[in-house]
C-alpha cells in the first residue's frame, strides 16, 4: 500500500457530513435527508479532486460519503474516488465509500486506503442514510476480520496486476493491438481483414503473444489483458446487504 492510513475500528466520527458525488441531485438529496436527521450535512460539487480536498477544509472533519466513480475531470480522464481517501483521512475525515460499478477488488483498494466501510449504490435510499447514521454514532465499521480480508485481497490483486503489467510490457505495439482485438471478441480472420493483412501474419502475432505472456491459450492471454485493464463488473446489492448484516450482527471490538 502507498501512503495509506489504517482505520481504527471503534473510532467515532464527529463534526460535519459531506456528500461527494458527481450526481448533484443524488448528493443534494442525501445531504438534505441527513440534515433532517439532525446532522450538519453538505453536498460537495465535484469538478476535480483537488477542489474537493480544498472544499473539505472549510468544515469541521466528520464523515465523508464518497462515491468512487466521480465522472471525468478537466483532462477528460475518469476521476477515482479512491485517490481522495488518503488526503481526506489526513484532514481528519472518516470515509464511507459509496460505489455503483466496482468489484470487491475495488472495494478492497478503498479499504486499504482507509475507508471505514462501504455501501453499494444499489442499496435503498434509507439504507444509505442508515449507514451514514451508524458511522456517526460510532457503529457500522467493518469488523477487523473483514478489514483484514479485504486488505489481503487488495495486496493479492496488486501483485497480480503488477505481474500482468510486467508480462504485457513484453509485447510489441502491434501485438498489443492484436491482443486488444482478441479481448473484444474478434477472431484471427476478422483481425486480418480489418487490418488489411494476412491471417498467417495475425496467427504469428498471436503465437508470439502467447509465448511472451507465458500462457498456452488465447483465453489465458485475454484474462491477463482484462485483469490489467481493471474494468470490474457491478456488485449485486444483495451481496452488500449480506455482508452488511454480518457486520451488524457480530459484536465489534475496540
């Protein structure tokens, strides 16, 4: 982990609640609902990550409800909420992650960087509010065993991604293009047609790809490419509810 801070189980959030989400209607509505519960809650607009950090400095640190997928920044590149967790924790905020499209590997990334817990966007609005209220009352954090499991998952995923990147770096630019097209579901004949080359040439590229990646099949090569691309599938809300119920039902230490 790089520049991460451990979350202290049993730590109680106090102060302000900030909702950081690129969907302004969702953010404002959630902040309003939390104010209705008696909390000093505010919605923070998202233009770029530095602006969020600057805006947070104006409030007494408490809890940040942080969406992981914050849209595109000024440079057109996706903004990752994980990149805000460390800086917000350094300011004294507790971070509750809200995610709509991430896999458990991405949740593990967030937890490894100090998130207190996570909520899936497929949860009901009442569940989102309840999760925030629980954290503000000193409850609702991940159990130590759950946190340890997710951090171990993060370390394993990071190691796998480094290994995948190392293997992919052996490929020539043309081999990378061929692998990308294979990943999109194209076969050698189609790749040859669209690239105005012979199928024999494409097959040679594929053979070299398998050799350089040290795998025995196109499927294994595609799996490496997909893993390195890091585009996880959505989390089913029922999975979050099941894990959330485990957190509530078991006593917490600290």
